[in-house]
């Protein structure tokens, strides 16, 4: 799990998630309802992130704060295909994830 006091590791994770989604910091700030100055200042490593800031960022990415703080090692023995699947699911909007989950649940019950 990422250390919430490890500013550099958290910034690296934010940059990776933005890159996966092809988001600019400006787009992240908009989706997180944050003043872009707050995000830009933090990304330049001038301030430490608050839990509220991390919560807003994880919400913007459509993932829980706990999921955001998990690092690749926390996924344990997942195959590359499973990791890719999780990344794809996490990139979906919340409503789409719910639809997918409902579909998988129904599919499992029918088979």
C-alpha cells in the first residue's frame, strides 16, 4: 500500500493513472472539482496531499481511496491479464462499472 506521506509515490501514481486515461492535470482538476492551482501546486511537490485531496482525486478516477492507495504489489499473484482487466475496469465511469458488475453477476448465475 502506498504511504500517504510519500508524496513522490502518490504523484507518480496520479501521473500514471492520468496517462492511462489520457488526462491532463487540468482535466483531472476539473473532474475532481479542484482549483487547478491546488492540483498544480501539489503535483510540483510543493505541498503534501490532504486526505480530502486524495479522496477527490480517487473519486475523479472512479476508484475508492483504498483502491487508489493500493500499489501493484498489493494485487498479489495476479496474472498480467487480470491486472490489465482491473486497470480497464478502474478506467470506466462508476455507472459503467456497476452495469459490468451486474452483467458478470447475472452471467455467473446463468452458467
